[in-house]
C-alpha cells in the first residue's frame, strides 16, 4: 500500500534527496568511500558545504553581509545561541506557542524578555497582529510557522531587527532576509534529516555584546571556520544539499510557494466543507501552509479515534495531532506531493459517507 | 583500485553499517519511508535509540546508575557541557594536546582550571604519568586518545572522579566506566557518522552545582527525555546502532581490542624497522592503537612529499599528518581491516626499495 507521509518532522523528503543520499552512503562523489566516512576537510566534502551555502544564498536571495552556517544542536540550541550572541539587556518575543515559549525561556537567562503579544488566551490558534516592540530591545523574535498550532506569521513590522525561528517553513515561501539579524531552522522539515541546523546571520550584528561567549556558541567562531570549527554533521548536510538542488530545479521558493498554497487550499477547503471536521485556526490568513491542524466537529467528537484508525488503514502516516491541540495534524511540507494531500481528502470524504 | 581509508575522522565504518544505512535511507524498518523522514517519536525510531543505548551499556559494561545519551554538537560541545554540569570552583585537566587544551578553555569560564601535567614541552609526544590532582577538584579530565599526536592514556589514578573525552578510541578497548563521572565521544571515529555525540554520565554526579544551566546544556534534561528533549540526529544514531550490532557480533570490545593491538603492531613494527620512517611517539606504551603518527627519518626528510604521492597512487587515503605534527597519520579504527594496514606496510616497503 502507498504510504502518505504527514509527519511533522523529521518529515517527508524528495525522492531525489533519498536516492542521492542512499547512493552516497555507499559511494560518495566517486571516492569509493561512504559520505559517512570521509573527512569533513576532504575536498569532496568541502565542496558539499560550499555548494549548500551558495544555494541557500541563491534560493533565499540572501543579501551581502550575511553568513550561512550549518551547525548542530537543532533549533533548540539556537534558542540559546540567539540571545547569547545578540541580546543586550532586553529582547522582545512574540509568543505564538510552545516554540516561542521555549525560545523565551533561554533568553531570560540574559536579561529582560518582553513578551510583545501572546495568543495563549485561545490556545495559540491565532496570530496577534497589534503590538508594540520596545525600541531598546536588541531584537524581536518570532516563530514564522508554529508546527504544533498550525499557524503562520509574516515577518512583523518592528523598529528593531528581527530574529526568526523558521524551522518549519523555511524554503516554503520567500522571505525578506534583510529585515533579520538572524534566521535559524532545524533541517528536519523542508531541508533534510535532523542533525543539521541552518543559520543565516548578519555579520555586523555580531560582536556588539559585552559578554564572554563559549566557543561553540559563538557565531563568529563558526563563521571564521566556515561551519568547520568542529566536525559538522556531514551526512545530514549532504542530504540538505540534495534537497536544495531539487528545489532549485523545481523553480525555487517562488515556485514551491505556489504549489504549497494549492496543496494547503485543497486540504483546508475539505476541512471547511466536510461536516465531520473543522480547522483549529479560524482566521484563514493565520493558517499554516505547512502544518494543517484540524479536529472533529463537536457533534462528531467521538469519531476521532475511528477516523485515525480509518486513515491509518488507508496509508496516512503521522496525522495524529500534537497533544496540546488534539485531533489531527497533516504536515504538507515542500516535498509532499499533491497526490498525498488528495488521498487524505478522499479518505475524509469516504469517512463522511460512512457517517 | 581498492581504496584504503586512513582518515582520522569522520573515518572508516564497517561495510555492515554502510549497507544497512543505505537500505534504511530508502526503506526504514519496513515502513516504506526513509529513516531520514520518520518522526523521532515513531515507535520504529524510539526502538533504534533504545537498542543503541542498551548495546552501549552492554558493550562497555556500564554499571547501574549511569545514563547513556545521544546528543548533538560533537565532542566540542561537551568541552562546555562537562564543566557546566560538573565543575564547582575547580577542575583538573591533564593536557595531552590540542583536544585537552580546547576542553580546558571552556572550563576556565567557570572557575579555576588546574593543569595537573602537560607534555607540551615535547610537542605532546608522550603521556605525563607522575602528577598530583588537587583533592578539591570536581574532577580530573583527560583525553583517552589524542587523535592528532597519536598518543593514548589509560584512565589515570586520581582521588577525584574522572571525566574523559574518548572521541577517538571509544569501543576500541575496555574501559572501567565506574571510575568516571562522565565519558563523551563524537561518534565519527569508532561509532558512526558525525552528527551524533555519545555521552555516558553518572546520574548522582549531576545537580550538585549551584548554577543555572541552559536547557540544552543540562544533562538532566536530556536524561529525563531519553535523548529526545529535542529532535536527535536520527540518521547518524541509526548508523551508530548498526556499528554497535556489528561490534557485538564480532565479540565486543575485548575481541576488537585484540585485533586493534595486532593491527597497530604490524604498522608500528614496520615504522620502527624501515629506515625511511620513524614514529613520533618514542615511548611504546604511549602509542595510540587508533592513530599511528610517523614522519620521515631526518636523513630522508625531503622524501615526505614523494611518499605521500606514492602512497596516494596506491590507494591510501587520508594519511597526511596533522599540521601540528607533520609527516603522516594512519588511523586504524575498529572498522579498518588488517588488509588495509598490510597494504600500507607493503607500500612503505616498496618505497624503501626505491631509495
Ligand atoms: C518551529 C520549531 N522550532 C523549534 C523546533 C525545535 O527544533 P529541534 O528539535 O531541531 O531543536 C521545532 C521542532 O519541531 C519547531 O517546529
Ligand atoms: C579526541 C578528540 N576530541 C574532540 C574532538 C572534537 O570532536 P567534534 O569535532 O565532534 O566536536 C575530536 C575530533 O576529532 C577528537 O579527536
Ligand atoms: Mg572554503
Ligand atoms: Mg468542516
Ligand atoms: Mg523509552
Ligand atoms: Mg624506522
């Protein structure tokens, strides 16, 4: 049976990425060695990092004066590195749920964290839009896509530089990098396997803070060493490169955004139409294009388990919702083909007919 | 031509690890999905971590009361995490070269670092054996195998707990874990690809320090969450599991130690015998079983480049020495077959005949 991979992360990757990675695990760049067993300083692997960095810059139109890094530790380590490197006495955070909260927790270590707005009052099912950012904050941090609550934010207007956790929607739509001092993302949604973390940082934003930064947490160290201060996560970075090549071939972020909008529309339309289901995000403009969260309509609440089993039997994988939202979550990342979205829609319709 | 992989890390892995990983990149545990695209919380992947932890405990005879973790960030992040979690006002370090120095640098952040001994006076070509460890040090840190200088240390006698960076010789020989509060190792030598870091930590050594520890740097957080506080490096951990299975099948660390001793002996004997070459580590008991460092004998110094080219043409990969030692380094990790060591020896003999 065909499987439809709706995992929230690690999540579906392009066939291209999987094939090229499987090949390189056995024979990398014609070396006769596995990509897992060559020195990160070999010319073959340095070429991987160089090309990956160049493609990130090209695809996201990264302006001059920014560095692109592949680090380890996931976005969670960035929750710490961001304030360590950039926060003076105060930083502002937009709280759109779990991930923002975790980011705020690490920043509190360094000074005053101003929560400029929060949608906690409605279990983070919307994006607060009216708020003020203190002019003396070092930055405004936001989570561009909340993987758990199924919401998305556009880069907020602010009179301070932005810092963004783009873990779950990077490369899914264009981004104005110039508004940001820092963008970071765990690779394991739109880019590659877990183990690599993408960082895009504005060079001149660094070195302004009067604080000793441990070596491994200092962006300047990683910039000076071109992501090779210590051994990078070689195989994950190799796999990321394959996805970047695939995305470029497909037409880049502008092209994939169109496809993502179309895929999400097919699913949201069915959720809205189908009497059994409803979206958890009432405001359409706040709905994520990557993580479509929905629940049973109140009258059909008791069917939740039955639908999960029904859909699982039809090959849908990973659609159980996160425990803080309940219901279902279908992640429709870049690599997800519209056929899989359609298969889920068909399953919802079939289930509706039974009830 | 057959390639002989002498890279110092990332480095040679067993055929078994490569084959099983290539398979799982296409179809993991019969899921029809890649190991790169399944949730780390899926039952299939949780089983990977559980088995890997169990095998580490079995192979290293880890006593009760220790936790085994797979983290990210490499051994370099452990240079920071070790003192963050374990160091009070003072810690002791045995300085056997670059890696020890880097570890000391991060510890200085937290208090007084006592260098109990150093072999800097002879470019780290021996292991200091007579030294005192201050009784009020939180621990004595040592690098069990210095990858760059080709030396190995046995667990020093000390009246304080030990902390060991075993990045380049873990699983190559038995270790008395009970003497240690902490053992850590980047995976990319004897275990798997880079991107995973193995940590073995004594539970009751934690929580004694009166310091706020950032979430991602706190071993207790990772223990509570069984290495899944955030997304672990899934594919690297999967590959590590394959190597652990391979090692168990082969007879464990006791069996591989015998093989390692034999392999190293073949190479050191040739270095000693061959008039063109000499070891960089005069004291035989200090010689690493994993990284065999050697240089041209002084009378033949000008042949260095010629030998490198000659050996490269014969399929030897990665034997150029680290710039801080010069000459050559042949890493003979667990997965290296004796045939590759013999091929290098043959090459050295052939080169000798030419001169
Ligand atoms: C938006 C967002 N931020 C941060 C994280 C944490 O990333 P990591 O597990 O790589 O630390 C996630 C993980 O799913 C996420 O979705
Ligand atoms: C003994 C030793 N310690 C630490 C490191 C650094 O490890 P990583 O690159 O994973 O941070 C290395 C790397 O080669 C090493 O050989
Ligand atoms: Mg370069
Ligand atoms: Mg509906
Ligand atoms: Mg468990
Ligand atoms: Mg000799």
